[in-house]
C-alpha cells in the first residue's frame, strides 16, 4: 500500500481591505462580517476542491456526485477502508510546521495570525 502526504494553502478575498476600511468608516459591521465570511467560505470551498482533486489523482477517491456529497455530509467516508486521510488538525499550531515546509508566506504571501488564522494582506 502506498502512502501519501500532501499540503497546500489557499486564500480568497484578495483586495477586500479597501472595502473593509470603507465599512469601518461607515460603521457598517454587518457588511464587514458578511464580506469576511464570504471570503472564508470561498477559501474553504477551494481547499475542499483541491483536496478532492489531489485525492482523485492518487486514486484515493473517485469523482463524487451530488449523492456522494450528501453522504459525505452525513459523515460517511468517501475513501476506501484503511486510507488515512486527516483533515485540518484540531491543534492549529501544527499549521506553523506546514507554513515552514511550504514556505507559504514567501511563495504565496499568506501569513498566519497569532491565532493561526490565514491572512493575505494586499501586496
């Protein structure tokens, strides 16, 4: 049995700072929260997409259809028995190791905040 290890970092919401600043000036907390939430959801969707593509490329899963996505949502694994497929670690301090291995800040401009959230400031 082959074993694989993969890691990647994705971001979304590039360039939202000017909008967030405008929302702050206008005391529009709702729009600020919604824009940040949208960027976060887009990043999560991108991560899921790339994770699935990588898993398919090495034969850990096949292309999922709508039924399989619903099954996944109920907690049934899409991977074969015995496949070790970790997700995001519960201890987010582990991200620092991945950041170092991938040199994410230099290569993609994505930084980790003090609480290990990912952030990409405008370049």
